[in-house]
C-alpha cells in the first residue's frame, strides 16, 4: 500500500508543480497586444514615438482655439503622464490614452491620443488651466 502511495505521490507532485508554474508564468498576459495587463504598465502599452501622428479635424480646431502647437502635442506625447482615469485602454478599435503635461509656455495640457494599428491620432487637446470658448463640433 505504501509503495502504491509513493508511486502516486511521485506522479502527482510533478504534475501539480508543472501546473502551478504554467499558471504563474501565464498570469497577467493577454491575447491582445497593446492592452494593459497586470504585468504591463500604462507607459509600456502607450506608444510614445513609433507610430505616425495624425490629427483629427476636432483636434485641429481645439488646438487652434486653445493655442496649442504640434510641438507641444509632441512634447506631451513624449514626456506626459498617462491619466488612466481619462483613458480607454480597452477600446477594441483604437485604445485611447489621455496624457497630461505642461507646455513650455506654462499651459497644463491633456491630450487624447487614439492608438490605432498603423497610426496615432490626436483626438482632442485640452487646456486644463483655462476655459476657452471654442466652436468645434
């Protein structure tokens, strides 16, 4: 009886160990690339510089109204802080990222980027420190 239990123990224990290790190393991984998981941070999933940057008509209007330049958009993209509360990283079509930072002239900005497969689109540009009467639709 003891010999049988010993054989069973030698078979079950390694299988259990393999199962636990497989679970441990796969935990936090997601089948969809670019999505935030337990092992990724927002800054790891937001593409700061490799995708072509495009501007929506709405973003162009807001930038003009709020006196925000393309250079300031680029600077926020490069160095801004991701605000997860204002982001939509699970958006299926194009995850949206809200990045915040200060411009060289002191504006406190929030820029919304849509990170699509082949391009990064600036959706809107917000001056957090001042309300601007813009007529953008």
